[in-house]
C-alpha cells in the first residue's frame, strides 16, 4: 500500500464513528485484492477504514467496490458503493464514494442520523436541518 497522502482533509459531510460494540464491516474489492475491514468513520461522502496489516495492490486514486454492513438495532443494512482511495495514513485509509445510489445514500444518512441522535438530540436536530437544506448530490 502506498504510504503517501494527498494532504487534503476537507470534509463536506458529517462523519460519525460506529457505536462501540457494533462495528461497520466493509468488504473492499479492488483490482488485485479482496479484504474485509472495520470502518473508523463514515459519512454520505466516504468512509475511513482501519487496515490492521499492510496489503499490496491498494494505491491512491484506485477505484474500489464496497459492500458496507451498517449495524442496526434489529437488522443490518447492506450498501453497495464504488469509491476512490483518497489518502493513506498509517493503518488508516480514506475513501470517497464515486457511485452511490439515492437509496443507498439514504441508508447511510439514516444510520448517521441515528448515531447522532444516540449522542445528542440537539446535534441530531442540526444534522436533520442541514440535510433538509442541502441539495441532493
């Protein structure tokens, strides 16, 4: 895996961490690799992944496919998405989603909303209001 980063840390969407004890599992499929990782954080724009080992075949700007298992209280939601590796830093790499259906975007948005609501009702209200005024992208 390339050890360089592009230095960009601009965030356009609210990122949240998974609930302790309920990891977000991410199946990553690249040209020369398939692996499963835990997400460090997620937004409707991308996901941060912890890579406990260095694996070959994963480079910056590489297109990859994902199946993301979002944990729920009663059932989990599976989201299929394509993305591009934006940065690598130690055991973490960040991915920007490049192909995300409106239905899958909504699943991620709802998961984030529920996680925020668990932490703070005020933050959840602010998140919901920001989504109300944000154009669908």
